[in-house]
C-alpha cells in the first residue's frame, strides 16, 4: 500500500490530518493482510484537472510558498516527529513503514538512512528506488544498496520502459546494476510499478 503523505507542513493542523490519514492507511494495510506501507516525508501533491489526469506544478507552487519562511532543519524536525508517531501506530497495526527516497524533503538516499536512524523504530525501513537516486552509475548504485543493506524492504520502477513497434523493449540502463546490487544485499522483496498521479488522458 502506498501513502501520498506530507509530514512537512509548518501548519500543525495539516500535519495532524496527515497522521490520521497515515493511521487509517495502516489500518487498511493490516486489514488487507499486507505488511508494508510506503511513505514520504514531504509530498506536494497532485492537482486533478477537468480534462482528466493531473498536474504537479500547481501543488508544487503551493508547497514552496508554504515552506519558504522555514529552515530545512525545522522542516526535518516536523517530519521526524510525524514519522516517529506514525511508526508507533505501525507497531499497533503490525505493519512496516517503507520510507522512499523521494523529494522534496529527501534529497537522496543518505537522508532516508538518517531519518530511519533518528526515528529508531523496528517499524520503519527503507524503500530505495533506482530512478530517484541522484547518481545512477554502477558504482554509486552498488554503494547505495550496500549502505541500505537489510533495511531495504520495497522498491519501485515508474514506467522507464517502452515497447517499440517491432516488439523490442527499451529501458533505462541503471536497472541492471540496481537489480544486481539488490541481489548482492540479499533483497528478496518486490520491485513494483508505481505512478504517483492520475493517468493522463491519451
């Protein structure tokens, strides 16, 4: 199960609603018999448009304005507080939160590892996604995987493959070293398809 949550708001009421949202998703995750809930620290959101599909730009502008008067340290603290409380709920529901290496609060995977250390809960692990890594060369991918290690519980791809008219499949070259690196660290979970917005009208 995936949460498009945002624990970074400077507005306490907004953070409180996100905690309720996450708690209800944990309840649903448990009811479904699933064990993982993918979470973000910050997520600007997506705006549905009348023609169908969605846009990122409107929500991103709102997010930037909402956060412009606050330091990265303040935003990090709000996220840590929210994730700490969420991890306690996760324990109650018997699920594990998988923190994705997704912007805007997280810059790259070391931020994910830092947050996991600071929250210090058995109910918070890592969702390392290859497309979101800043460095996608083979050595950097292997280094990231080794640093994440046994904390890795989930991963996604986001449509980086296309089928040509002749039936051949073209994809991003970083996936082969990523899968090799996941094998090296003993990861045996899923690499699922994820799309964080309504499908565009085609």
